[in-house]
């Protein structure tokens, strides 16, 4: 999983790898991010997910080899 901006600050890292075994109850992007780093719950309403370099909603089912990114809100002008 890749973390950017506030997500990096809350998780304390820029990236990390996860292995989900067959008995894991984690199946979606949102479940993975929020279970591993509960502090990320503050970003849940405004953060976006990317799955394999495509914007995702967070409810997509994870597959072996997926690359997940948590993208905080972006401001600017």
C-alpha cells in the first residue's frame, strides 16, 4: 500500500506490503487501510483510493498482486 500526504503522516510510512492469507477477513481496500492504521479513519470521508493506478471507491475486492494507494484530499488552485 502506498500512502501520500496526510495518509503518510497518519500511518508513519510512505509504503508497506501486506499478505492476506486465505483465512483473512480483510477483502476490500477500505478494510485493509483502516484495520492496519486506525488513525486513517479520520481521512475516510475525504480520502480516495487507487487500485492498480485507477481511482477506486474502496469497496473493491483485493486480488493477489494488487497495488493500493490511499490518496488524501488535494487542495490548490
